[in-house]
C-alpha cells in the first residue's frame, strides 16, 4: 500500500490480489469509467498524467463499496 494524500491506496497488483479481479478486468472497468459507460463509476486514481503509461491507485474501501453495490441485484 502507498500513502497518498494521507490515505493508504492499493496498487494495481494489490487490488488484483485483494479482490480477485484480473488486471485485464480492472483495465476494462477503468476504460468504461473513462468513457462514462459505467454507472456507478469504478473508483480509481491516475496520478501519471501521461497518455502512454498509467499507474493506477485504488482506495480499498471505495472499491469494496463499488463491488458490493454491483453485486446487489
């Protein structure tokens, strides 16, 4: 976990390990969120500011809430 803005944030690999999603699945969720095709949007932080390589971070509580909201009927 990285400490960003005073909060602990998961890296991509930690998110994969914790939630059991594949990197490809998380990438698709991020892409759909960026295109505004996913409601509610998948919670992620992109701090790179580059068009070529992105490093994403995730708030564990926000992702847990998102998973819970999408698994409820």
